[in-house]
C-alpha cells in the first residue's frame, strides 16, 4: 500500500517578516519554513509545534491551517502530504530564535522580497507557494482537522 511522507510546516509572520530556517539539504544550503515529519502517535498540530520549537526555539500555537499540499519530488521519487499551519505574532519586535536541532544552521526573519531573491535557495517550491497562499488570505479553521489518537 502506498503511503506518502506526511509533513507539517509553519508560516510564522511578524511585522511583515516570515520566519525561515537555514539548513543543509543534499550538501546545499537551503531555506525552508520550520517543518518536519509527523511522528508515530503524534497529532498534526503537536507535530507542527514540536518542529517549530526544535528548529527555532519558539513555543507558539498555530491559529489556523493554511492548507494541505500534495507534492512529488522526482529526483528523490518521494511524494509528500504537507499540512501547513499559520502563526501570526502581534509583537512589536521580532522574537529571537534559538534552534535546538543540530541540522538547522540558523533561523531568519525575512521579508517577502528577500524570500523571492532566494528562490534558487529555497528547499522546495512549496516554500513560496505556501507564503503566496498566506498572502492571498487562505485560512482553514484548526477545528477542521480532527485527531482521534
């Protein structure tokens, strides 16, 4: 039976800046939303919070689900099912980050134009697609995803 890789990610926004993590993928420095794989006996929401904390040091609660994305990476022959969450911060200052995951080089607050400039360094096309969907106002209530673990 086919089973896609289930992943979670977070669009974290503060003062028109988006939080991206810098990491190494296949020997290349890339930028991604805080993201990772769903673990056994873990809800999607808990996975998103865990990955955000591990990759940025921030303990935050998502306010909405941005969307569910299905994508295929031909080079790796892997299909992903990505649940992307939204966290909007009302703070006047960008919160400092402190990645806990050794695979993360740093976490950066970036404006949309800065992200567009890094298009060739984004971990996947999904990074910009999710940000564009956020900017388009897409939102799904958290209650739309039910967990019965």
